[in-house]
């Protein structure tokens, strides 16, 4: 009883500080420790989960509207179609070219508050954002990959020097809670390569920002190598990244996994820019 009163006092006098703009605010609905994961993820749209998670971290202004991805979109590369009249189908590019992946899906568009949250995590080192974003990513995983038997989950690796300067791989952090979340809905949950032992980023590349599609592709060529081909041979792999921009990085990584014998590669990212 006393602790509840203390908590109420604390809440009234010490509001939360917005992680994005430092404004003091009172977070609305908070994620309770006793919350049922099953109830939480069973059919809750990504948008609802995002808003619930982000409202505890960001003030109402920074929380903003979740930049949802809505059908119709390409069944393979996931790109949204401009015209909303048709059903989801394969885009011209995916019909013409042989792509090294089965399916790319993302939780939301790389804009607004989702972009802000990713920036705060990656560039301001606010690692406490990784867990809520990881839950958003997990709900997209359930939404889009419930019909696939994934054997292995691989976060797109960072180069050792990038890992040292940033201090963490943001995707690894987002995946930390997944086995606990997965235990609620799966009899056996796929292995996650937390140690980055399966595939590494060998080549240090220039930042891809500002480069065109073709330049990005040549820049990233040969950047990845598989260290443990035996652990991907004949396996269904889910490759996870934070942002999908032109796809140069993720697709190069998928191509290398495919060349080394993975049977299928699926890609999930938190956000996509196109
Ligand atoms: Zn704010
Ligand atoms: Zn496509």
C-alpha cells in the first residue's frame, strides 16, 4: 500500500522526461511487468503496440502518428504501391529480376516518430529504446512470418570498427527479448545469432548515405562473409536490420547467405524508406 502511495507521489512530482526533446511529461499507459505477453501480441496491430510502447518514452508531440505500411504492397520486396485499388501483387522489378530473398517486410515507414526513435537509439546511444522497438519488431514478425518455419535469425552484422565506436549493434539489442516473447507463442523458437558468429562484415565501407542505388551496390560488394556455412546450409534464415533504404546492404548480405547454401532468406526491418 505504502509503495503504491509513494509511486503515485513520485509520478505526480517527477514526471517522465521525453527521450527525444527532454520535455517533462506524464506518460499515459505504461507497460506493466505482470502484463500478459500473449494478450499483448495476439492480434494487436503493430501500430497499437508501437503507440503503447513509445508513449512511455516520448512526449505526445514526439510520439506522433505511427508511419504504417498498408496494402497493397509487393508480395516479394514489400514496396507499397501508389494506387490503393489493386490487391497486393509482385512488382515489375521483382518479376524481372532474380532476387536473393523470398520476402521483405518492415514494421513501418522510416519517417516521423519511428525515424526519431531509431536515431535516438543509434546516434544518441539511448539503448533503453531498443527493448520497446524490439517488441514492435516482434509484432511485425508475427504478422508477416507466421506461415514460415524460420530456423535461424541473423541480425545484419556491423563492421568491427563500427561496433567499437557505437558500442552496440542496435539490431542485436532489439532482438534480446525475442526468445522470452517467442516462448509465449512458439513451441520452439528459432536460434538467434547474438554473437554474430555466422556471418561477419569484413569490409569497412564508406557510409551509404548520399550514394545512389548503383554506387551503394558496388560500395557494399564483398562486404560480408559467412564464417559458419554449416549452420545455414538448407536453412530458412530471417535476416533482421533496422532500416531498409535501397536494399543494397541487406540484399548483399542475403546474396552471400544464399550463395553459401541457405535454402530461403526472409528479411525483416523495423523501418523502410521507400
Ligand atoms: Zn518530446
Ligand atoms: Zn517487388
